[in-house]
């Protein structure tokens, strides 16, 4: 965003996620079940507290005969989903008595409906073999992680993406600005995927492209693209900008409104995350020198949207891209340590927000 040299930038690539595991006892005696049930009630009474970092791989084992309420608490304790939310999702679907035992590969802070869907399908073949694509990761980061966490090399996965063996309804043609690899940006859906012993580079990547298609094919919000004057692919690009810029869910539609407002006003987007992408990463904050980087992705120097998304996107960001808040904001700046931003209509208001953020110690 304009005049953002003062905004502290997060690292372009999230630190490698540390895996941790929760393996409940295979034998749940009556006393332990009663204690767990009491804990469920205590948590719900206390307001269902929740403070987890999203996107960390978690393995949860559910023993045969485990009560649904104990499953909910195990998921809550592991940081997968709030106990109250997954309970409500299962009850609304009428499937509380159909949850399957098994070992599951989850990530922290999941959508409750997705968790219930997995519990109905049964446990994964986790055998230490699963792979998580995190929101905001670039295709390059995904390839690096696949090369380090599977029996295959990065080059093996690159070869698949550069071939014609995978497809996506959103895949653009390669151009001078869009390479054979970068055209897959934003088209590999962020989720956890099983990676069995017979998995191949193509089958692993195919799971990601298929999941992206499934998640977006019947998206109700697509009807908004004509009104907004954008294509579906451009909506994915906007969603990727929101994904990288938003620090809180509440800010997503507001940041979306700034992007749409600037596009409508023929103003350059001037989004720092695009500079970070163009550079392949930065150490610390984006500098004035960084903003001069010649690249079709540098929205300080080029008009309109970058040629492709700049990372993976989740449902919330796509929804925000299609349903921006109704504002006349043109600027935003980091304002709170929780990642919230302050929004402004004029450059003068924006400068005032920057000054306030400095006083609060949010900006240097």
C-alpha cells in the first residue's frame, strides 16, 4: 500500500511448520471419558477459548467407541477446530453417530464442516506421510517443501507442472510474464493431503489441483464477477493479495474494498506483498529501494493486477475478493499488533494513521 516503507513486513515465506502429534489412548476407560466430558462442558461454559496458530500439521487418533463429545474435545485440544463449532456442524448434518474411528491428518484452525467431512470418510493412512499446503505459499515454496518432505526431488514435481499432464479450469497460457511454473500460482489448494507409499509426483499435485476445482466450481459468489468487472481468474489474483496482506479475518473484505476502489479509480495498487513476490522474499521490511524493482508483479510500478496470483488462497479470501466491503477507502496501514489495519479515504488520513501506529509502537 502507498507509503508503506514504514510498515513492518512479515517474512515473505512463513517459517517451516513444525509438526506435532496428538495420539489419544487406544483404551478410554470410563473415568477418563467422564473427565473429558466434564472438560468439554467447562470449556463451553468458559466461552470455548481459542488461541491457535493456523496451518500446523496435527495428527489425531480416534479410538473405536470414543464418544462424539470426547472426539470434539480432542480436536479442540489439538487446535484443529473449536469443540462447540465441530459439535454444531455434526449435529446440523445429523451425523454425530456416524463419526469414524481412525488416525487423521488435520491442520490447526480448520473449517468445522471440513473436519466433519473427514471424520465421516474415516482415518487417513498417516504413517508419517502427509503434506500440508499453507495459505499464502507460493508454488516455489510448495515445490521446495515437497522436495524435502517426500522421496521425490523438486525437479520431479517441476517436471509435472511443466508438462501437459495436469489441468485446471483456471490455468492461463504461458507468456513472457507468466512462466510454466508461475502459471500454477494460486491453483494448488491449501489443505493437508495424504502421501502414501505409492504416491507419485503427479498424483500428489493432482490432489491439490482437483481440490481447488472442487472448492470453487459451484462458488455462489462467482455471479458477482460481472458486476465487479473482473474475471474468475482475476478474482483469484485479488484473493491472493488479500491472503498475503490481511492479518485478521475482519480485514479481508476491507482490504478487498481498497483493491477494488483503486482499480476503479485507475490507481496503482502499491501493495507491498507484490514487491515481496517479485523479489522472491525480503528480510524484514520492504525498503524504498525494493519498490524500484522492475517486475510485472511490482504494483508500485505497473498498473492493474499482477499477471498471476502471488500464492495459495483459501475460501475466506476468495469470498472477500468477490464481496468487498462497501467503502470508499483507498489506503490502509498496519495499526494493531494483532495484525489489524487502519483504513483511510485520503492520503492525509492515511498519514495520520501511520503516525498513530508509530505512537502505539506498531510501526518503527
